[in-house]
C-alpha cells in the first residue's frame, strides 16, 4: 500500500463552528509528522478526517496520491491507535489483532502468520492467549499498535497514544515507536500530541496547530532554532519573549541597544518580539549585556534557572556550572550572542505563515531530544 498524506484546504465544522480551518499539509511517504498544539486546537479532528470518521465541509484528503475524501474508513488502508487502547475486552490478544484482518477478508490461512508478525513487532508474541484485563496499560497499548499494524497500513494514525501511560512507560514506548518506525520505513505516521517532548523526539517534522489553524510547520530543529511566531517559540521549547523596538542593525530593549544577527527587513522603529532561549542566556559580562536583579533561583539538577528582573521584565536564564549560587536580590549581568536571538516581527506574528504550507524536504530522522525543551 503506498503511503503519504495530503490535506488540501480541509475544513471541518461542527454546528457552524469551524474547528479545522483550511488545512494544507503534506506528510511524505515514510515521514513522521507530529500535529502539536494545545487541547482543542483541531489536531484530532485533522486525524479523524484522514481516517474518514469526519467528513470535511471543504477540501480534500489524499492518501498515497489517491483522493479518499469520499471513501469509508475501512477502505483507506490506515491503521489507527487512540489513547484508550480500545481493545475488545472479551477477545484474546490474538483475536484482537486478527480483527482487522478478518474485516479486510484476508485469507483465513494467512491470518495466524500476520498476527504473529504484528505481535512480534511490538514485543507481544508471548501474550497472544491473554485477555486485555491480564495486561498492563503499556502492554495493552502495544497490542493496539500490533492490531493497527497487522493490516500492513500505508498510513499509521496515532492519537495521543502515550498519554494514558505513566512517565517512565511513556519514555520507554517513545523509544519503541522510534524503533518501529525504523522497521517500517515506508509507513507515513501522523502523530497527534500536546506534548512537545514526544513531538521533538519522534517527528521528522512538526505541524504546530492553534485555534483550528496550522501556525507553523518545520523540522524540530527549525522550529526550535528559528521559530516564526510567538506561539511556536513558546510552545516548542522554552522562550524569553522580549518586547523590543527595531533600530538600525539591532533592537532596543528596556533602554538597552542589543545586536541581533537578522532584523528580517523590519522597519526602523517597528515594535517586535525578540526570542532568546533560556539556555542560551549566560551569566556575567558578554555581548548584549543586560543588568538586572535576581527574583528567583531554582535548582534543577544540571542547571540553575535564574529569573532576573531587567527593567520590569522577567528574563529566564538556565545556567550550568555555577560556582556559587546567587542570592535573591543580587544584581547580575546577563548576556547572549546576537546569533542566538530570533526577531519575531509583528507582521510575522500576526500574519498567515508562508512556510506552513510548504512541501517537505527529504525527511531526516531526528531521534535526539534537544537540550532544555522539557522544562517549563
Ligand atoms: P484537539 O485534538 O486539538 O484537542 P479536537 O480536534 O479534538 O482538538 O477538537 C477541536 C474542537 O472541536 C474542540 O473545540 C472540540 O470541542 C470540538 N469538537 C470535536 N469533536 C466534536 C464533535 N463531535 N461535536 C462537536 N464539537 C466537537
């Protein structure tokens, strides 16, 4: 089954309320695309439009280049896994996994081998005779994944598949999902999550959703290093968002002139927002020095999070290897490199993102989580 998903101007409305607004997005064959956004932003609705469980009010959905907008769910060649496992409680594991194969009228003699193959892929071969109630949450979710894979789908839809698991199981399952994807390099995966760590860890690209609209789309590195909007900057990783005024060759913030490497054509005197990641803010003298007073110190194991009041704005700095812990009220100097500051102009922040609809570059596998993305 060929894979790849394309949303072409897809809108969905419930009772006149648009919950997905003109989505244009392409998931390349073999690519993992995370749909990341807060609750209610339209992520699950987008996924259900691919599955065929909701009918778009406008636009078309393509799978493997074929327009499936009018096809019923069982004819779309998709596997789907949702948060609550949704296994049949009265069926043994093997019968749960065989269910989709029977529905697809796969030849009877072929079914045991296909069930065995899917259970082996998820490490559940030894549990074929058990009932769901005899399994842990993580094991049940593995069975649900096996059931989705048994039909050898071109497209795998995962809707918050880890959110019912505790933190330790979740990180184990993340590793498992990354391995599964390596074993199934042709399957396109659409992964709905509100958890940025899951998105950064698993996805080749992330589509950032907010209020029914696609806000931004790019590789995890692109969105983290060069966010285009304030929403992306604060939702993907941690950010200082400083209100600034654009000046020739830089910006002014709280009465201090700062150098930034790219003002992106913003007009002199325009107001904008400067994004600086907390782990790129250093303590002590350096370029773009800012004086302020410490209002909070949090010890976080490998770093100290300092909150520093600079001209009435709280700046976050995540500092490693502090020789002595600064005290509340101490006056300190912070600094950051011009290259580490990204100017989000008012236009870009308010306007329709142009990059969001762009076609994919060759998907690259991004396994590593990035420094400083998980803390709040
Ligand atoms: P997300 O997955 O990002 O949390 P959803 O796509 O589930 O968001 O929901 C988007 C919006 O659509 C929400 O405001 C939700 O309440 C609404 N919605 C979802 N499903 C239905 C439905 N069947 N009927 C009415 N409103 C719905």
